[in-house]
């Protein structure tokens, strides 16, 4: 993983897999949850989950297979994202960049950085607060560049959808209790079940589970 000290410094061309596929590759652990669904390149995906209920675990699983295929990702504005957990769940951190969270950039500065990163990265992950600053512009550029925009929002059900952010696909994530791998201080969660309810352009699908 690379950490950049300035929000304007983090643009480089991400190497994507040579398959020419119009959808993102999905790791085996998520294939059950996303059965009959695919995440298109160029789309905007909003992941809804309350804090500590699985959004970052889901995000790590979402990034794992693309990173193994050489697709570069950028994570911007998620200061509490656990990169140790990401590595444990199979994310190749050499294909992930972030802006140093110790440097207190404003949300508008981070939004400008994320917008620039859509030029060269296959996946750009931002918070809902950043996306809401100019959601249509973010989504339009993602479509133009063929990048997948992933937005992490703090909400837990379709009834709590915030329409400030338009999405091609909404994923509502929850999980059962997890057990720890190794010592308690490691903070690495090893076992549990993720439940995902997918909503495509307001068409409701039954919840699907992946363990």
C-alpha cells in the first residue's frame, strides 16, 4: 500500500487486468452474496452499513480479487479503514493507495483528490460525506473513465436511503458476530457471515448471504 502526503500528488495509471471484462472480478467469498449480480466498471456502488457492522469487511472482500488481477484501487477519506484486516482478507496492498490520514485535509480537498484519482485507478472508494459534495460529477467521471466508484454510507436498510447520492447499485451489509484470529490485540476478525441486500435502481432483490 502506498500513502501519499498530499491530496494532489496521488495520480498514477493503474494497471488493469487484460481480460477486457466490463465487470469487476469477485472473490469466491462474495460470489454467493452477489449471485446473479455483477459490478460494472464505470458504475457507482453505494455500500450501506452502520459502523462496525461489516462495511469495511465487505469492502476488503470487494477489493481482494481486483487487486489480485492487477486492478489498482484508491481509498480516500476513510481514516478508520483497517488495512491490516484488508491484507488478512486477501487484498494486495501493493495495488492500493490512500491519502495519509494523519494530515488533516478538508473534505473538499479530499474530494478533489478522489476526482483526480478516477483518471487512473480502476476503483475509487470514498465516504458518503465526500460523495455528497458533488455526487453527479463523481458518477459522470466514473462512467467516462470506466472506473468503479464505491461510496461507503452509514445506513442499514433501504428505508434509510439518502437520495443525495445516486447509485447504479446499492448494497446493504450486515454481519453476524465474528471470532478473533490470533490475539485479541490483533483485531483480525476471522469467521462470520455477511448478509447483503442488493437494490438495483430501486428494484428490490431478496437478501443474499456469503460466509
